[in-house]
């Protein structure tokens, strides 16, 4: 029997020695400036429940709710800063009138880090992610800039999010060769709805020592069962402002296929005596590459429900149903290399185990 997983059953993040909880608290819901988040008092309750249960891994970004998320965290963490692992991100445009206030380049990085330090009321950021690849900035500029903020003591660890696998692997190799700060985590969408990351991003992360931190493990809420086929006619807005449904549609999570998967999740949840959200989160946690999915609870009740994922135990039959419902083709070369013909001409009758 495996030991019960709890928020204070800590895991090391990637190839670092940094210890984090197996569920991270996402705070894109902290603040109301986008029209659908938690106000200060509600956000404080969510924060306090998470920390009181032993949680220490808190995720935000420079642009979440226009900086309000970081500002609230700066207030909430003031009395317990040292015991918490604060992760934030840079890249997204902070000032639409300033073309250099976003992107992966050094000026954007420097400005975002300084703004985050002020908002968070802290002298250092535990984990800084590059938020999304801009396809413009040379990798050497990115890596040297990240290494410089580490050497300056403003950031302890660097990580990356939403970037092609080939670019991440190239960056990790360059950092190793030049003695620059390595990437320790990879933040990507991963859920029963979004499994294409199993093709290259997740295997790459395991090979190169990056802990996978999934965002949207509930498929923008679709896997909780909150949406129906009547919501499929919602027009996706190119903005997070307005409603959570805008985010679900804009992320491509609100589709007929996704709702079919949500139906299977709901059925399995009913049989296990769990909620759909708990089943979806527990499934994500089973991947050995995953360090800590990010839960984006808006209310204390939602947080308590999400934390129940740590108690879910699957049968083999339930796992098979979930895997089948969300399965994706891995494509070339993965499917080709797994063909009996390919394996036959490669290995013949040899029996080889990977140690």
C-alpha cells in the first residue's frame, strides 16, 4: 500500500533540491479586475486554507489580473514569506503603450522582475518562469538574462512555460555547457483533454531534469462538468477578461470532444464516490513526470474539493476508461518506432531491459 499523499508530502522540483507540495496553488483567480476572480477576502480564505494544510507552492504571473494577483500575494505572504515557494512569470505585455514591456528579451525580463518584487513585497523570487516563447529573442540573450537575475540574488531558480520542446532542450544544453542557471521546471497544459504534450514535452522534461507543473489540469473547468453542449456556441474572446467561459473557449478546451471526455470523468467519479474535479486532478498526478498540478480554486469550497484529489485511488479498470477517453495519437516517430516491424528489425529476438 502506498503512503497517503498530502500537501506536506513534499517533492523536489526537477533536478533541484527545492521542496514543493504535490499541488500548487494557482492565483490567476486572485483579484476581480478581469471580471471573474476572487475579491481580497475570498482570496485570503483560499490562501489560508492551502497554507494551513501544509501547502507551500504558490503560482502567479506578472500579468495575472493586471498585477492584482501579485499584490494580494505580497500582502498575504508578508508574515510567512520564508516558508513559501513563490513562483511568478515574465513575458506578457505589462503596458500596451510600451513595446518593450513584454517579450522574452532582457529589458522585459528586468522590468518584470523589478515590478514583481515590488508587488510581492519581497527581496527575491523563488522560481521565475519565462511565460511563453516569443520566437524573436535569441536563446543566448534569454539564458544570460535569467542567469544574471539569479547571480544578482533576485531569483533563486529559473524555469520555462509554453515553449516548443526542441527550443527547451536546446536551451538546457546551452545552459549546461556555459555554466548558466539550468531550467528546473516546465509549466505546460496537461489534462485528460490536453494530452498532446505526451508526445515530446513530457518525455523531454523527464530526460532533462525539468519537473512538470501542469496548468489547467481541469481543462479550464470543463472536466468538472460545469459546461454542457449548450455552451458550445460561445464565441471565444481573445482575452481573459469577462467570464471564465471566455478562458475555456479561448484555450480551446470547450469542444465536443472535451465534453465527451468530461462525461467519462463524471461517470468514473460517481463510481468512486469522488467529484469530477478530484478524478481529473488525481489522474494528472499519476504521471511520474508531474511534480505539482496547479489548482486555480476561486472559493474555499472549490479548494477543499480540489484537495480531495489527494485521496482518490483508481482501479485498473477506471484508469483504462480514462486513458481511452482522452487518448491521442503520438504521431511520427513515436508510433513508427513502436510498430512490431520496426522493433523486430531493431531488436530481433533480444530481450533488453532499460536500467
